[in-house]
C-alpha cells in the first residue's frame, strides 16, 4: 500500500464498508480468481479509480448486503449473503479489469503462477494436494513456488489448492450419493479421519453436519394426506 500516502478525510467524506473473514470469502469466491493476470495486477495495485456510475454500483452492492444482514429467520441467510458478496466481488473485478487489464507482470513470475493455476483448473487437486507434486510439475522448488504465489497474489500456494479442492468436496457432500469413506477415497485423502478434519477446518462443520444442512429433511417427504374414511 505504498501508493497511498498522506491520507486525510475531506469535510464531506462518508464511508461505508463491509467486513468479512478471509475464510468466509474463500469459501464463497469462485476458483478462477478472475483470471490470474488480473489477479496479479490487482495485488500489485489495489487502488481502483471509479466513475460515478461504478461508485453507485459498488455502494448498491454494499447496501444490499447490509439490508439482508438485518433479516432474521431466513433459512438460507448465509447463502443469500454469500451470493451478494459474490456479486460485489465480481463488480470489483470488473472495475479493475477495465482500468488495469493490460498491466504488465514479470514473465517468469507470470508463467509459474499461470501454470500453477492451469494445473488446478484441470481438476488435479481432486487427487493431489501436496506442494511437492505441483513444484515438480513446474520444475521449480517448493520454496520458489510458495514464494512466487505469495508475492504475486498475497495468498499461500496451499490456499489456492484448497480453493479449488473445496468446491469438489462440497459437491460430493451436497449430492449425498457417496458415503464419507467413498468421498475420501475418490479424493485420495489418506484416511476418513483426515478427510473429516479437512472438511471441519475449511467449512466450519463436520461432513455429517454439512450434508444435513443441505439435504432435504426426511419429514418433508412424509405423506400427510388425511386417510380416507
């Protein structure tokens, strides 16, 4: 943030903001990270000049989130808020892309980062989540891969792997077709207990709790039609 200096507010300055944890956002945001080239530019220069219409769009996004957060009793409030966050983030990506879509980046850095993302986009993390594997595929050391990803994106290489892995885990759990042991085997987890710990750590609940939150309750299918006399 060295680009921002001598910060001072004007007499008519107004501020609206939304705060969300990194864990919550990582669970909600799409895996594509708006195209890695844009991500590199966004981390390099997070200051985005907005037109008046863009500012109105952004403020509308924030106010929608704020209004829906005040609701009580909504069965899917977290999902509603998450979808609104996703809309806001895509708008931010759009603003940034219009201003900085052609920002240059280091060729070697860009190559390693883009190649890493391409491996993840191919679905590789369904079976492989160890940094040694990805470093080997890219012919670099684990340290170089980790440092490059951190320097380019501000996030760890492991967090990118998790970001592509979690949607697969969530899909399996929501479908309800496979047992937890079968999911752990399909995704090459070393044990069921490790799979359970992974889900609990990243989704904030156990596999069973997560599945129960999304599968229809059995009582919804009970035939409540009065018996004919």
